[in-house]
């Protein structure tokens, strides 16, 4: 069970997995379309279920060096 915020109802709803209509993996993590208790479809983000992967350390180091060079 998890809580969703329905902008149509203007309320939070405690829903179960049975309320999930579909799940999608995106570049920003996992999202799903969930039906609230009022029957509205809500786009819900599941950040813990499929987190956005961190870039490799070499990419982070390169970005930091590039930012420092641009600042100089």
C-alpha cells in the first residue's frame, strides 16, 4: 500500500497495488498510472522502486573538471 496525491480530488488516498493501471520505466525513474478512491487516474512516481542510475565516477570527474575550467 502507498499514498497518492490526487489533484482532482485535492486529497491524499491510501491505495493498494490493485489500483495500479500501468507501470513505466523512464529516464527519471519508475512512474505509474494509479486510480484513486474517487476513480481518477493519477500519475505517480515510484522513486525507490527503480531509481535513476548514477553516472560512472569517470563521468562525474570529467563534469567537475569541465565546470572548473569554465569557471576559470
